[in-house]
């Protein structure tokens, strides 16, 4: 029986949640700082797009490589290298003197950020070998991730009221300093004993495939079709080549044989499509709060906090649920709750129901993120934990990009179908003769997004339930590393 974790492991967990918080905050905090830094640096509309997107692009592209690299060179070593790089590049970003410099700094932050998430998850797997303790630790990790995402805009709003825009980046420096000091003391080192050489061709294929797919999905929101569809198709083709290589090489970046495990597959599919629903709903609701209900960006960020706090509450409740029912049942039940949240958004027409809808929708995803990620990591030997963690992270990033693209396009289509004379929501609400019609049309778009989210979550609940029943009836043999 695995030895229960002691005081050192739990103290180590507090160190691991620091990079988790910071990466989540860095993904969301820049939006409020964008107008100020754009005016200061003279950034064009295209440059502003790359300032916001370059970080997420690079994280998505490198997370597979970094998860596997940690298995090979040592997870603590990679985490500390990434933490140091994150601190240095945060300083460079804070004192950037041109849009190009900031874009490059954000890209470098993305590379550093890609080392942090899979390393923290893999180290949790090594430190907490007892299944119940590991589930609790991952719940805390997930709680910090989503609480950080909600806190990012609020913290950015506070900093921007008192300091220059560079303070949004500098907040990472002391936290990473603490990680570098305490990490070598509290965190164990772990590397796969016989991992083989790093597959550089696989690295190139995975990077190109993910970047092209994410770029294509994000560009779909511009309304242009040729370039986004071509990029997505090229990325999918390279992804197929990558998958074939992983099944034939002796040292794969990802062990795709894990997909023979049906609950593992069901959870990864659920992570992707939950990301679709949450990102798409989040995009439309933030616009709804500002352009329809008329709140400022900072107030909207505060009002939007229930989305992250709902996930945080759900993840914290997950270990308690797992003691009372099988994890798959808890995950499926949570997804049913999320479907109810989507149904509430489908009926929304004001602030109270909107806030209740996003809170309920995200509350139900908590067991998926906590218990589902624990199931994914528990499905692999310890030496492959970094690779498994990177699969979960990549699923989240791809799901988020897909949600922004597809639900963003759906929202635009609904808006113009209801209000054919409209141009864009931001422009139409400034014209007194069009404002009421524009607000009504966009409210309908939010309602449709709620319906889509409800259908997605209900379908995922059925999938998880069905896959877990099949696995119980005919368990798969263990997959060798």
C-alpha cells in the first residue's frame, strides 16, 4: 500500500499552486491592461491581437513537449527552470518599449508557462501516491487554477488604478522567487528511469499541428473562412502524421495506447467539450455584461467572478463526493448540474439569472476537473505522468479555442439573424435608435449559447456514464509504459 503523504508533501503543494495561480491569472489579467498599454506603446489593432494571443498560442503549442521533457530531465528541474524564465520574461514584458518587444516577451512567457502546468500536475502524482490524498491535492490545484483565472482581471483592475500597466506582469516575480527558494527544499525530483531520447521530429510535428489548429480556430472569429479553414486542415493533417509516429516510435511523446482505456478517453473528450462550452459562454457573457447591461470592464470582471469561483467550489467538493459514490458517477452528475446552468442561461434576460446560470454551469464542472484529471493521471505509470498531464492541458486549450471560435461565430450569426440591420454589437449600442434592438438580439445570442452548452453537458454526462459502465463490465488490461 502506498505511504500516505506527510507534512512536507502538503507544504510542497502550497509551493506548486503558486505557478498554477500565476499562469491562470496571466491568461486573463491582460485584457484590462490592453487599452492602457496599447496607448502607451502605440500598438495597432493587429499588434493588440498578437499581444493578447501570443501567450496562449505558445503555451498550447509547447505543453505536450514540456510534459514529456519533464519526464526525461526531471520534473522539479523543469519546473524551476520554467519558474526562473517566467520571472525574467515578466520583467522584460513589464518594461517593454514597443509592441514587437512585448509580443516577443509574451511568447517567451508562453514557453515558460508551458513548463509549469504539466510539471505541477506530474509532481503531485509523485508526491501523493495514496489515491484519496491525490484526489484532494488535485482538487486544491484545480481550485487555485480557476480562482486565479477569476482573480486575474480583478487584480489587474486594482493594479491599473494605482500603478502603470507593467505592474500586471511584475506581480509574478515575487511568487516565482518563492518557488525558486522553497522548491528545492520541499519538492522531490523525479524522472523516468528509461525514457529514451527526446523525439525531436515528434516535437516539431506536435508544435506545428497544435499551433496551426489553434490559430485556425481563433481566426474563425474574424469572419474570414479560407485562411482559418486551411490552417485548421493543415494542423489536423500534421496531427494525423504525429499520431501515426507516436504509435510506431520506441520513445513516443504521448502514449496514444492509453485511449484504449474507455474512462480515460471519456474524460479527455469531456475536458475538451467542457472547454468549448465554458469558453464560448464566457466570451458572450462578458460582452453581455458590458455592452447590453452597461457595466464597466472592471465591474464586469467582478460580476464574472462566479464563473471561476463556481469551478473552484465544485473542485473542492469533489473529494467529498468521491467518498460517497464512484468518481464517474460524481463526474456525470456534475455535468448534469452544468446542463441545468446552461438551461438557466437559455432563459436569461438580466443580471441575476445570468450570474446564477454561470455559477451553476461552472459548479457542475468541478468534479470533472478534479476527479477527471485524477483519473487521467492515475491511468498511467508514474514515469508517464508528465505526458498524461500534457494531454489533459492540451485538451483544455484546444477546447477553449474551439469554444471561442464556434460559439463566437454562432453568437454573431444569431445576432444578425435577429437584427439584420445591425453591424456589430459595440457599434450598434452607441446609436440610440438601434440600441434596444441590438441588446435584444445579443440577449438572444446568449440564450442560444446557453442551449448549446446545456446540450453539450447533457451529452457529456451520458458519455461518461456509458463509458464507465462498459469499463466496469469488461475492464481493459493495464497499459504498459
